[in-house]
C-alpha cells in the first residue's frame, strides 16, 4: 500500500497535507494555545449515591469545601454538552482522611455515554497537604484517544470514592468516526473479537471445551435490575437491509433466576447501534431458556410467540457445563421474516410486518442475566458471500470462510499474499482456511467455489518497513545518533504516494518537524529516508506513514515511535 510517482506537490497542496496530518494525529502545526477550562452545567452532572448527604453535584460545584463521598461502585458523570479534545483533568481529594479512597478509582470518557474508554486509574494515594489540586495531563492518559463528550469518575465495586472537585480542560473537537459499510457480506469464526464492540456485559473470545474459538457473554448480574437484561455487543461499522443471518448459539449453564427472564436475542436492522434492544427501529428475535421463542419489533410490545414444543424444548446445560449448539437462520426480505432452526427446511416463523418496516440497520447480540456462546456468524446479502480483508503492514492473519473448501481460485496478482491451507471443520461448519500477509483481498464464495482477487493498494509480503538505527531495526527513537526509515515493498496502485514523517512534542502536541517525501515507482518501492531528530529526544513522538497525496488520506496505519523508558 505504498507507492512512488514522480510529481510536484504545489504549496497549496503541502499546506492541505500538513493540515490533514495535524487533524489526523491530533497535533498542532503552531505552538499550542493553552486549553480552556470547560464550563460545567450542573444540570448535566449525574451520578450515584453519596455517603451521608454528600451528593455527586458537590464534585462539580466549584467549591473545594464540599465533596462527593461515593459509595461502593458509584460514580459522578459530567456531560460537557459537546465533544472536546481533553488536554487535562484536574481533581482534588475530598478530605485528608479520605485520600486513600481515591486509589483504584478511575476516570473514563465516552462519546455517546454508552461505550467508555479508560482514561486514567489512580494507583497512588494523592497527597492532600493543604488540599493540592492534582492535574492529569494527556501524556499520562491510558488511551490515545482524548475526544469525548462525557467524563466520569468511577469507584470500583468494593470501594468508596471521595472527591471534592473535578475540572476539565480542552478544546471543541469533532469525534473521530469510522465509515459505515452497507450491505456487505460478513463471516466471523471469532479467532478475535475485533469486529465487535461490547456495550454491556462480559464478552470475550475463548476456547470452548471442544477447542474451537467462540464469542461468549458470561455476566449474569450487573447489580442493577434495569440493566441486567441489556447485555449486548454490536458490529458497529456495518449495516444491512435485506439479508440472511445465520449463527450458532449455545446456552452456557449460568442464569441469574433460571426462569423466563433469562434469554439470548439478536437484533437486526437497528437504526442506532448503541441503543437498547427495545429500539422500535429494528427487529428482535429472542429465545428463553425455557424454550419459548419470540419475534417482533424491538420494543417487545407485540411479539409473536412460539412454544418450547415448537422450538425443540428448553435450553439446558449438559455435563460439560455447556448446552448443545443450536443453529438459527433468519431470512429477512423487505417486511417478511422467516426463521429456520437447526438447518430445517420448513420455517418456524413466516412473519410479515404490516407496519412501517425498518429500512436498514445494525446487527447486535443480546443476553439477559444468563451466559451464552456464539459462533460462525454469517450475514449474506446477494446470494453469494463476499468478503474483504485488509491486513496491516508487517502483520499476518488467518481467515476462515464458509465453504467446503476443496479448491480456491486465487488470482495471480494475489497469490503472493494468500496461502490456501485447505478444508477444515469449525464447530460443525465446513470452512476454507487461508493464511494472509499484509495486503488487501476480495473473496467471493459461490456454490462452495472461492475466488480471491487483489484489492487496490495491496502490499507485497516481502516487506521492509520500519525505523533503523546503527543498521538495526528499532522499536524506539534512538537516544542519540542518526536514524533512517527504510521502505522496501510493492503495491498495486497507480496513485501518487508520499512517505511522511512527523516529529512533535509529547507534552504540548506542538509540531517540531514534518517532511513529505514524494515517492517514485509505486509498484516497487526501495528507499531509505534520513529522519531529522532533535538533540533532546526524551519527550518527543515520531509518526511515519504512507499517504495518498491525491485524497490526502493515509494508506497504511501510521507507525508510532517514542523514546525508550
């Protein structure tokens, strides 16, 4: 995914490239202005219960003499009213006797108030002295992302959290969003969970007792009766309209109440990927452990019910502490939904939504106060399964596709990066296994025949791409001496490509150096570029990446280097 063409970059384009780089990486091309204190509206502060009349509002009232003494597992949450690039968080412990209650508490950030990222965990008891205010700058954040709308201080489940005041600093920013892929086929055997965002619950990839990778939800109680039926995970970068959904599901033998309130479900055509399964915009199919199944609009107000006798009886755990795998197939065309169980030819449901049916939307997995595992999730849109795989530079991947896998027609241009391993069985599903190296590939499965072609901007497998010092590849900025960036690779593109490096101050985000190197011959790159580093290197970051100069977007994920600890 790199290339070299001989061309001139006009000064206006250079400015645009620099601006695009700055926006993408979050640094400034001029000395950074002091971040502003973010005004906090008391009406936008929420939280949990405080000890003996110490409300959560005390943590954001501007008064250092009041405090919030949050009970175990409680929190204080601030809605800033818009998204901000947070440069620092300041806080002060409530009282000198309560400083130890800050240890283990942590700050989190969210764009939507649903999915949270850990920002900072308090690991040492803050010194109270005269009530010093502690500042957490961006450089100590536990996440590279600092763009949020919501910030909250959370106490662990078994600990109080005492804080007098929280102050937030930053500048308005737009959240970084990934493009949503529409109506593309999808298949997941859960070698990893990278396709999924877990919203609530304990979701993880693990090896089942039979050794195959599965995606499991193991939490049975959130401690809150209003959320224990809200365990869910979502594919949040893809939507579908008409599609066929297939998956394997297994009850894992753990339920809070062991009654009709324990179930798994899937939602499809959901308008919002993060809202509750009760969202009226989508459809919901759920299956209770007593065997009953229900289908209808996501608000659950008018579900069509099938009895346990019709679905094959209650879902129970076996001696291996897991139940039997059940296969579910949902065929959704327009406002008609058919549901098939265990590869049967007669639909259990043939239901038509005579109201305004959902247009297109997301697919989610849901669970209520019980443990489940999922595998072999397949979503097909046009009768054939098409799948695109993009493997970053210097990495490899294993891909399973649902097919008998007796043969694979690999286009000659893709042969250097695709190795067909053969037919394997994964949880009872016949699959074809591939090993992939860096590059972009398109797969189509039709009548068990697999065709593999090359995507644009394919990177060859024989690749050199990294920072070198004293002739050796390094993972860190050298403490002294020269450094060069070596790139030797081939790509499938005719686009103009540049190799860019940028050096900036880790504390202030101020840009120190940026160099745009116009590359020639994108099909066969072989270059070494000296990297100009400052003498003082203890507090800098170096980013290097390949850039499509026409669209001003990165081709490869940037490489990030810091000084060795």
